[in-house]
C-alpha cells in the first residue's frame, strides 16, 4: 500500500477508506455500518472559501467529556488530509451540543465563539464572527 485516505465520501457521516497501491489497483471501502453513532461534521472556511487551517473545535458531551479536533492539511512526506472536521459523538439523539470554536482571521487575530450545534454536517464561515452558510 502506498497511501490511504479516510473521509466521508458521500456525506452520510460515516468515514470511508480509499487505498492507493504502488503497483496494484486502488481500493475503496464504503462504510455501510448500521450502528454508526452521531457525529459533528464542520466545513470551516474563510469568506474567500479557503479552509481555516489551525481552527480548533471542542465539543462537550452531556457527561462532561470533550472531543477536540483541529483543521490541518496533513503531515508527513506528501501527506494530505481533508480540511473537514469530523467528530464522533456516540448516541446523542440529535440533541444540540456545546461547541467552542477557536481560529485566526486573515490578519492573525485570534477569535473564539461558543455555539450549540446539532449532530450532522454544518458549513460555517469564520471571519471576525461565525456565519452559517
């Protein structure tokens, strides 16, 4: 195997897997799990449409535990990663949860915002404040 990528290829909230092989056919594995829990998916962009690299997302679950993710471009030699944030939540029954966003605007100023978001996908535009697209 030469490389692999994990992401939600069809928008259903379940992470799928693509495999690149140096001398063989690539592989794709569609996640069809029936027991997937809830998730929070965020597409965080600047008003220009570019991703807000280094944005941090913290979700607090009802039991007080936290899930944290950050937007980055990947790592390692030629490493790449989706700019989407995908956080598994377990079973939340669609209940909106506290979400804390922390990011830098184009001038480098740090901003923070507390939101309540329901599980699922959200497109958010981050400048000096948050705007749902």
